[in-house]
C-alpha cells in the first residue's frame, strides 16, 4: 500500500511539473519581449520599431519593450541580439545596414549571414535629401553647386558607418564629385535635431521621419532617392526629375531573431508582421 501511494504521489508530482512546462511552451509570449533598436531614439528605425512593438503587443497580449542599443553603425546592438538566447524574447529590428556591415567592419563578432532567423519585412522606401532651413539654395541644382563650392566646409550628418544615411551621403558625394565633412551621430534622430537647429548643413534621411519635418517647414527637401515622387511628398521631385537618376537609395527594415529560435515563434512573428503591414492606419 505504501509503495502504491508513493507511485501515485510521484505521478502527480511529475504531472504538476510537466503541465506548466507544456503551457509555457505553447503560450509564447508569456513575458515581455525585448525589441532591440540599433540606433538612437526618435530616428526612423526607432519610430518603426515602436509602431511595430505597439501593434504586435496588442496582437500578442504581451508587452514588447523597445531598447535603443546604438553605436558603431548598428553593430553593437546587432551583436547583442546575435548572442542572446534563441527563445523569442530578444528581437532585432534593423535596416539594410545589416547587410552592409560585413563589408565595412573588419572585426564583426557575428556572421550576418548565419546569426539570425528572419521574421519578416517591415517596410521599404526611399530617402530624402534635406538641408537646414536657412541654406541659401532653392532646388537640387543650387544645392549641388553650393556643396561643390563649399567642399569640406559643408557638413553632412549620418548615423554611423554602414547606416542608410552613410550610404546615401557617400553616393551623393560620388555623384557630385565633392568631399564634404561627415558628422557622425548615434542615429538620424539626433542628426535631424541638429539639422533643424542649423548645426549641420545637409542630411539624407528616411522618408519615415523626414516627412513631418518637411511638412512642418523646419527643413528643406530637394529630392527623394527614387524614380518617382512619394504620395506624401507630392511637391518634392524624384531623383530623375532633378537630373540624378543614379542617386537611388532604397531602404528596408526587417525583424530578426537569434539563430535557433523555435519555428513556431518565427511563424507567429511572421503572421503578426503581416497583419501590421496591412493595417490601414499603419500604411497611412
């Protein structure tokens, strides 16, 4: 009788341990998820990550906490996610700088090709060529003439080597045949603040955060880096219209998890991102 009681107790104990384990595995996410943004707050990457986190937080019924881990063109925050536990609770949001970094940084501590599981594409779009409000130029032709004349006395902001703003600034300088003074920031959010304040002359930024500043009249816009105008910037010409068809810089933002993250977690994120990108309010 005693042995029988012990076996019953053991079975009950095993069941008590197993049931919560299964429940935890099936209930992802059952605790807050950390979303790493590899650039400073208030920039386009940060804005997109916060929109995504708010939307998916409501879908998941769980908080998604955005954390800005900026520096070295986004490679510091990316390395942190690459080394995180592959359990779905540390997620990376990054743009095309993820693929540019291996060509620009010799000592990366992660392999961009193999360190992550892609969760979904968040958005794509062009960048916009901007200047401070009081720059004495009214269009792209005058801006190019001004920059060529000033050379390294003119300043252009960027969010670290390998960032979209860095690529855009590099392409611009090659096209116009001028070397400008590059001013590095931890993200284009702080760079935009300095552009609005007149501390730098020009900036190439994602349309995501450039549009409100342009519409508010705090900066000047000269061209979008795509062959067609943006619906939200109907008065800003395309690169072809201003005579720079080679000035084409298209960006994308995506979400990633560490390699080895369970397939069901990846599928849940992918489905949730699908709902996010088709939500009319987000599209607008």
